[in-house]
C-alpha cells in the first residue's frame, strides 16, 4: 500500500513539473506583459496578455481565421480588469475582472468580455459572455511583428485600448 502511494505521488509530481515546463516553454516564445493605466474618477484598468510573433506567417484570415473566436493573445486567455463601473467601447461595464476575446473580421471585429478567467488555450464558454460589441478594424502602414496591446491615458481622463498586429489596428475607448 505504502509503495503504491509513493508511486502515485511521484507520478503526480512528474505531471505537475511537465505542465509547468510546457507553460514556461510556450511563454518563452510569447512573453507575458501586464499593463496598468489610470483614468478619471479613480478608474484603474489592468490588462495581462501573452505576445505572439508573426514569424513570417499570415496572421488574420489564416493562422487566426476570420469569424472565429480568438483568445486575443497566446497561451492563457487575455484578462482585463476595471476598478469601477465605466464604459468600454461605449458599453457599460461593472467593476471586476474579465477575459478578453475577439472575433476578427476583415473590416469589423467583435469584442467580447467574458466572466470566466484563467482559461488556458482556447477554452471559451460563450454562455459566460458579459458583453459583445463591434469595432471597426483599421490598417497600419507598416506590419507589426509582435502582438501589441496598449492602454493609453488621454488628456480628458479616459483610456484608449489599442491593439496592433500584422497590418491591423483596433481602438477601444474606456471612460
């Protein structure tokens, strides 16, 4: 009995180390970045995401198909948190932490806030969507090699979330 328990603990230990190794290895190719910005009336926005590279690949429409839910980054789902009720893309959002998903399109993207956080990979549950809205996708003059999301504090006290990758740019106001 004691021998069987020791074997079980060793197997569990090896599996935990293997999972840790896989996550560490994948994050070395798509590093994690955490952003913070402050707006008016004590608004604080935090965003965490992993930043994949193009690596001479066609991203939108091929690697990430159009009209398909994407975790908006690599590895685990991108998260965004709001310190108070605010508007995100002109939609009212309660304070809290959400996962950020998108559905890329050629001209418009659907932005999704989902109440479930901590998902690894593409483990997306549509029934936990908090809100959805569309934004127009712009084009950049020059290709952006690595997925880049920024939280830009603007003079009026709001925050603009911008997403750039390949030749695509999105802008979402947070007020």
